[in-house]
C-alpha cells in the first residue's frame, strides 16, 4: 500500500535568554508580569509563549505553518512582541544558545511540576542547562515513514548544526567550540544522535520499556538531536543552536524541510540515502560543534575531508527540486551567505577580539558581545 505524501507542514520553536539591559547579565528573577503580558498580547494566536526550565528563559513557538513565509511572519511577530514587552521591564531577549558570561550557579529553575521533577532527577546536570535551542517540526503523518526518515536524515544534522552555531562562550571564557551548548546538553541522558529503528512499532516498544520501568513518563523525555515528536505527527529537529539573526534560523528550517522531502522522493523511487555507522556521523557532529562551518567535514563516500562550502553546494543542488516545490529557493540559497559571512559564533568571537584589540577589558568585550546579540535578535528580515 502506497504511503500518502506527507503534508510537510512546518513549526518552529525558539528559546531566548532574558538579559538585564543595565548589567547585560541574565535576569535571574524576571517579573511574572512579563510572561503574562506576552501571553495576553498573543492571545488571539493561541498558546505561543511559555516559560522554560530556567526563570531567565522564555520560549516561543509558531502555529502549524504551510509555507516558510508563514513561519517567518509568525517568528517576526513573536520576537517583536517579546522584545517590546521585555523592554518595558528593562530587559531584552537574546536568541543565543549560551550567555557570554552568566554563571549557571546563579540561576533558578521555574517552579513548575515538570521542571521540579527534572531538577530533582538530573541534579547538577540540570542546573547547568543555561542553554537555548531551536526546534523545527515537519509534518510526517505516517508513523513508519517518520521512523524511516529519522534514520536517514541523521546524516545531515551536522550540516545544520554548523550553520546555526551561536554558543562559543561559557561563563566568560571562549571555549574553543562554536557550539558549547551541545557539550552542556550532552550531559543529559537520552541525548545525541538518534538511533536506527526498523519500524515505528520497534521504536514504540523501546520507549515502552523505559516507561514501564518507571524511568520516564513518556517520549517527551527522549532528547535526541532528531526525534519523532511525542505530541505531534512530526519529525522534530533539535540539534541546532538558536540563531540571533532570524533569517539564519529560517534558512536552516527551509533546508531541513527540503532534506526530508528529498529523502521521501528517493523512497518513492525505491531508493534511499545510504546510512553510515553512527560513530562516523558523530565525528561530523563533533566537527560542526568544534569548528562550525570553518574546517569542513568528512564525505564518507569519498573518504576525505571536504571544505564546508563544497558540502553546502552539494546539498543545495541535492534539494533544488524541493526548494522549488516549497517556494523557498532564496531561503535555501542564503546558506551560502551564512558560510561566507560566518555564524553568530564567528561574529561574537570577532567582536570580543576587536574590543580587546582597542584596549578594552575582557568584561567590556563580553558586554559588547551581549550588545551585538541583542541587536541581531531584533533584526527582522
């Protein structure tokens, strides 16, 4: 029986850190009125703003979108609303996966049952989660197709991570990594690259083992880089940092959506993307985490290290038909600009060094980095 073509609907979630505009440090106790006012301002659009694990965080999410333009318009509205209301309280949101100098020991988690359980179970691992990400949902209604694409799409996750990197600093130190967020997140259980399953029933049975053992309540506690959503009939990409420049995040969402449709097209032609041993894909994941777009990745077919711009050109060619189908050719093509101009991690590091080169202290340089992220977060494409 042929599988009906998926809807490939799109939904994007972004997590922001809330910064005090005077100190540029994280706002440890944002007033509850801020979140309430954001929710009230967006009441007509549904439940699109919510608290996150830390009190200094806030999460937004689009509704189900059918075009990349719909997703862009919603995120513009969400960022603008949160930014405008936060400003009334002397705060600003930053769409960055780490704060350049905040300390995790100073943060408090949100007093909510789900987060209280996480804090109790994960202890210091949870307390270090001063990190934010971007999650992209794509509608794949058939259960078994969702699992089939889960295994194949994992190959491309390092490419998406490399384009998104925005977390080079941790507690005032340049870490040497473009995405330090992953180093923190990987301390959690049930994270990392997704596993391969032969069917949806095999996946469901595996989750059921952990549920029946009382280790997790449901599949929302599976935090892989790519996972079948426990709430929606979607394949949820979670590997990426959140991007200060909204246009970068939109490009990554467009690429991911096109990759899934390309893999579906191969299946329709009785073909499939070759799968490689997970430890090989994890090597590219590490290279993306360490270098971003700067030092290339391994092409497993060629067995050689290939510069990232070449890999991106190959990917853009591979999904050209799908970009046309979804009317997102400019968004996909913008990946070239990200590679050429650098990611947020590159801009943050350059700004830090520029201020120091002019005689500024390290703290002044870190404050300047925060200012740059604040500005980038409010640039609307």
